[in-house]
C-alpha cells in the first residue's frame, strides 16, 4: 500500500438490477411465477464502491452509465453515498442491466447485459490520477479485460495496492496475475481461475502466483492464503502458506438474499486495508459486513455502514 495516498479507487461496472423473488429457481424449459419483482442499483463495481464508502473509505469510481433513466437513477445512488463520481462517464449506450432470480433459500441466479460497461475500453488521465491517489485499486471482470490490465499495470507502477475480484469467473492472463497484490474469489471462481476442480488445491495454486488469495466460502466464512506470489520464496511460492490457510468463520445468520454479499466483502475489505488494517484483520472485518448484507433484499440496499459492521464485530467478540 502506498502510505502517502489514501482511500479506494474502484474501476468497474454499474447496472440496474431487476430482482425476481421465487419459491424456487426454474429448471431448464420451465416457467415459474415470481412472488415479487423490484429494481435496485447494482453492478459489481457500483456495489463494491458503495461498500467501500459505507465502510468508511474515501472512494472514487471509474465507470460508465447510459444517458437514460436507469443511468440517472444510478448516478443519484453514487452521489448519495458520497462517492467521487467525476470519473463516471455518460454514454449513448444503454445502462447495464442484471436480471436476478432469488429463491426462498436466498440463493440467486444472474444474467447480465453489459450495455454502457462495455464502452470502458481504456483509462483517461483523470482515471490514472485517481488510481495513483488511492491506497487501494479494486476491480472486477465486468469491464473489458484490456482496461482491467491497464488499470492494474498503472496501479502497480505507482505503488497502489492492486485487488481483483475475479468475477464473473474466467481464466486470467499471466500478465494480470503478476500485477495483483490480492485476489478475491468464491469457491466456484477459485476453481475456474485455477483450472482445477478442488477448491483447496485451487487456493494453493493461486497462492503460488499472488501474494494474498482470499477464497470466500459463504456461510463457512473464508480462507486466506498468504506468503506466495512474486514476493514469496521457495516453499511459500510452491504452496502458499504451507498448504494451511487462515480460516475466518462467518457469523451464523438467517440469509434472505445473498445478492451482493461477495461485493460487500470486497468493498469492505479494501476500505479496511486502505485504513491500515492487515489483510487477515481486514478479511475478518469484511466477513462481518457480508454477514449483515445477506439479511436484507437487494445488493446496494443491503450493504451495511461502518457503525453496523463495528457492532457486528463487537457482538462476535463478546460471544
């Protein structure tokens, strides 16, 4: 982390989410009736920017919105959370959309139409300045890969900590992996990125390439692999933390909607790192935030604020 700089810069997507609640997700070829439907602000980039800002970090957002009603609504959300929106482009393409089916168990399935997000093809000078000014750069994979690599390369060059949430899951170029300080993936994403079926093996394999790898495990918390990557030596690079990750348990809660929980984790984690926390403590902080987020419907509406996260942590310490 560049100690001379502060806050979080998020380079990512912004979508309008249409959320359908159903008793159960439809099987292929099946039609089911939704019990409710609603519109919510979303997109991994926007969710993570809101999570970082609500967790206490000064947050700048590099993104694109259409010149349409959805874009206006998302712009209002960005402004209301105090996020620096000077780098949010307005373009002629339609604002990105996501269609989300949430079952009675809280599980979700998502289809995304990229829209304006696909127009973010390269960084502007303003984008570069925001990344250089930040302690942490946070990205996902809902923007074109070339701009993700460009942002990571610039951040690495100026000493800004580079964090990637590899979602939606896909294989990552070696050139990008070499630039990362921290990789955050869920169980499915870990196996896709690593190209192996076993989650633990995937975590160890990725930890040989990136200094810190966090595998989020839903209700089971997270596993943190440290000591690998380009700065690791010999055995550390071969097996991450000797094959034994640090495990962080999640609080036991009743999940209502898991949409945005991973994004809440990522944004809160980066806010904590930008604030000077070590990565394990930051992951513990982020786990508390994610546990709060699954107890409400919608991505952005469910993201907790700093005081709520601190109360959750205090409650966990007291139990």
